[in-house]
C-alpha cells in the first residue's frame, strides 16, 4: 500500500518524518535494570490463550515478565461485569503486589494470546532477598515504575480530550524497537469496549477517537481491531508525546 500524506489531528501539522523509534514505559531504565537483575532467578513458562495466570483473591502466584504475548488484568464487579485495568505486553513485568504486602491478588490475570514469559514464585523470590539485597531493590524499582505509570494514567484520565488517551493506548501496542518508518500493524488484543475501559473512556468515545485518527491519515483500518500506522510521529503527537528524533542513517 502506498503511503499518502497525512495531517496531525492533534497539532494540524503536515506529513511527519519517519525512521524514529518509539519511546514508552517499557524503555524505562529502572524497569530494564530490574528485569536484568531478576532474570537469572527466573525460569521460562508458557501460557495458552485463555489461560488464567491467577484469580482475584489468590494468594499464590508468580512475578511475571512477558517476552511474547499479552495479558489482561481485570476485576469482576458485583454486577458480574468484568472491568479491564491493564493490558500488559512484551517487556512488562507484573504480579508483584502480593510479594510486597502478603495480601491476595487484587485482580485476575488472563492470557489474551499465547504467552511466553519468565516467572519466579514468591518463595523463590523471598529466598533470593536473603542472598542478595539487590533483588529487593529491583522489586522496589519495578514498583516505582508502576507508580509512575499510574500517575501518568491519572493525568491522562483528567484530560477532557479523549484523543490523547486513545492515541497513547495505540502507541503502547506498537512493537518495541521497531523503526517507525516501517508502518507497523497494530492489533487490539481485546474488544474496543475493553480497551475503552482500560483507558477510562466510553466505548463510543474510543471508536470516535480511532475514526478521527483514520480520517486524518494517521491510521489505516485493515479490518476488525487491526490498523496500519501510516504516520507514527503524528500518532505520538496526538498522544501528547514529544516525537523522538530520527536516527542517523
């Protein structure tokens, strides 16, 4: 498909430059360092699509670092409706709350796709604390990263504009480290209603935000839940992210 010109729905600027790389929370240096420290203690595990990693209220679980695939974190309301809280993907590490306070998991974790991950159980991690204080520090670094992400989400949710939240959610689904000039394919890992729930907007508002990006030439709709990113830098600007400089060729 030939790439055409596109306008930036957030700033009204013309066609964006390509060949930059996406910034994002998964490149957070603290999180990367924490995963590096924990990696020698972890072992490989796979989860099949539809498999529960744990249920809300479980006390036994694992610290999980995803290599491939996506996991949905959700809670079931008294009405019986499930509310999506997070959608984790490659590079994300999660599941450490019970490791810190000894209380049950506050939400359930479900593999949306086949998942390849590195995991460590609570007893293994507690034993590692006694051998190496750097392991405990790594967990604190992961907590700091998650708190920063939570503050970012609060800031985005306080913004009356829906478009930055929609663009930010789509930006997070881009493959890490992929040149932005390659026009990546983004596939929503869940229904649009679940994506809307995860970013705190109505389903209709999420759909309108996506349509606005499509009409602006930032995205091309390939099919249900699948989009080609035609202008990655315009997507960054729509998300309120300062576009990164193109890498030298």
